[in-house]
C-alpha cells in the first residue's frame, strides 16, 4: 500500500521516472532528474519504513538490519528530510545500540525470536552498516550545520577503528566485516570487498584524518586487483598475513554482496585518486555484459564461470559502472530491465518488490539522475 508520504500521483511518478532514467539518461533535464528519484524514495519509505523509523525486510521474516537503517539514513539525507532522518536515527539508537551510537556499535539484526519476542537477534555489529552510519552522520552534520551529528559520526568512526579494524602484516589497517566471526583461524582473516566503497573511506579520512581510513584508501585498488583474478569481485575473501589473499571459507562466489563493488566503483568520483584503478580491477563484469543481456546472479571468481540471471537490483547496480565504462548498449539493456520490472501499483521494482533490490536501485538511480554525487575527497554532494 502507498502511504500518505507520497507527494505526487502515480502518473507523475511514471512520467518523471521515464524522463529521468530510461528515456535518455544523457539528456534528461535538470528539473526532471531529481523528481524520479525522489518519488522512488517516497515509495520505498512508504512501503519499507514504519512510522517509528524501522526499515522492514518483508522477504526475511520482517527483520530489520543495521544495513537497512544505515542506507535509509543516507537516503533521508539525500532527500533533505531531517524529520525522517531523526526517526530512523532514534529507532536505531534505541533498539540496536542500547540507546546510544556514541557508546555502542549497532547490533546488525533485530526481529522476532523463536519465543515470539521482538528484539536483537544477533548482537554482532556489521562494519558496512557502521561505516555508512558514521559517514552519513558526519555528512549530515556538515550539510545541515548540526555539530551533534558530526560528533556522533566521528565517535562512531573511532569505535569502528577500535573494534572492527585490525593491523595485518602486508596489508596494514584492514576493516573486518564485524568484531567477531571473521578470524576463523589464528593466521586467517576474512574480508568483504563490498564493505569498502572508495568514496566512503575517503570521506571518513577527510573528516577523521587520524584514523586508519587514508591507509585503506591507498590500499584498496591493489586489494581489489588481488582478489579479482578474473575481473569479478568475490563476496568474501580470506587473507593470511605475510602470504596474501585466497578463497574464503564461504567459497569463491561473487553474488549478492559483490554486486555492490561494481555499484560503488561506478558512483565514485572519477577525480578521486584510485578511482580508475578500482574500476579497472573489476573488468570482468563489463566483458560479461558485452555478450550477455543481464548480469549473472553469481560468479565463481576463481575461474570466471557465471550462472543465472541476477534480480532487477543487480541490473540497477551495474548501471553507473557501465556508464563510467562507456558501454551504452549494455547500459540500455539494464534500462529496459528496469522498465520491464517496474510495478506501477507500488512504484517499486519487482513483483514482489524486494528490499535489497530497491536499495541498489536507489543508490544507482540517485547517482545517475544527479540527486547526489561524491566529491573527489568523498564528501557528499546533494542536489539541494
């Protein structure tokens, strides 16, 4: 159901989206461009965010994740909506962070337990959500001139550096996916490449220069080149200090996590140092889409063997990457996919519309339509 948050009738949504995205991305007017993304975000908020500020993943038993809250914070900032931003932040702090993100990193998973009680299901934190929250709070403080948000974001970045960053021989300061569970053997660590957007690391380095972020920025291009021998990013990768990268215990697959690596590479400012190298490291997806209509649902990153068709969110995720690569025909194919899979009854993608697909689309289309960009130093540039 579309709630009262929607600010325009459905025919305006369809017109705005068609003009702003798939009709002609290159020549869409400035007036039309933000309209499509804003209405898409409104439909997402109406469908997935409850009045308290909780983002609900209906395909996963109605759970809430710190990732969902972090992404929603970012989109509320892009939309210049401090009221919704405040609700999302308040719910997150109260329910995932024991009342304060200044004191606790958020638990990554919240929902209904086996005894029928609502609460934290897994108290471990997820560093991708944590860094996105810290970054977004810092940017909110900067753009809205609110020192409270900036201070909270900087405190979070310090706690992330303390709890989720390890100094590894041959690699230096490295962001682990969480405080526990990613050091399976005494000499083995597990890293998730999709947790390392270059612009986000740059933004944290700009705001907190004393932290480990600038070092990660320098190391990221080589890291991606090392873990993607066939040009495809893996979901997870193992690292043994002094020896290098290898297949993670989770296997060599690149799928629902890794799709974000192409997305982040695409929306990074081309003038950011290392941006071109990051894009070049994941060349496999571009080569694949020269001969295939849609991105694969998974790839064996050790040998480049791909299988299946990814969901609609995968098509959205690779669009900025394809635009940066100058691959117009594959980009047009993904435009067709989004047009075909758009559900006018709810104003979202897919049937049913899945939480993760919409998030990938919001990042990709927001960048393509000009609702936001990132400066060379990682700072957020919102259209407003």
